[in-house]
């Protein structure tokens, strides 16, 4: 019989703009409504209150809301691409969720309804690496 992994799936949104950095200059500034889909697991198997999860996520997303990503220190030496934003968000969300004894198992970030980038923790597969 397979082992069940219990997770919470939370969807949230951030409105922010960026301009891609290319070899020959910077692209045009444009705005996205970034969609975040967080899959979260309890570190001790106990129930997590949804309001606590929302607060942990909002601590991170409010920082980016309404901002031009290129101006943020996290992107001083990085291209504000979907991939880099997802990695930065993953690390920040993981730290915030640890405060409520939870772990981020998977994060999907979309810049449009059809274009997403995802990161999955080894914890999602039952490995603590």
C-alpha cells in the first residue's frame, strides 16, 4: 500500500512589473499578475490553520506587490525572470512557513494563465536532502 503525504494547496497572486535584461540591453517594462500555487506540508503531521498559512505567504508576497522587480536588491545581480523569481520566492516562503512549523513542498509561479515554472522540494518525494 502506498504512503499518503498530506499537503495544503494555496493559491495567491502578486501584481508586479519587470523588464528582462538581455545581452544588448534591457527589455520593455511590463506588469504581470503572478500566480503562486504553494503546496505545503506540516512538519509534525498536525493540522495547520489556513489563516496562519495565509499570513506566512502574505509576509512574503506583500514585499513584491506593486514593485518593479528590477529595483529590488534580490535582482541587483539577477535577471528578473520567471525562473529567478520562483527561486527567490521559494526560499523566502520556505523561511516564512518554518515559523508555523510547515514546509514548502512545491511552488508553481505563473506569469500568464499558460506559462508556469515550478520548483519541488525533495521533501515532496519523502526525502530530506
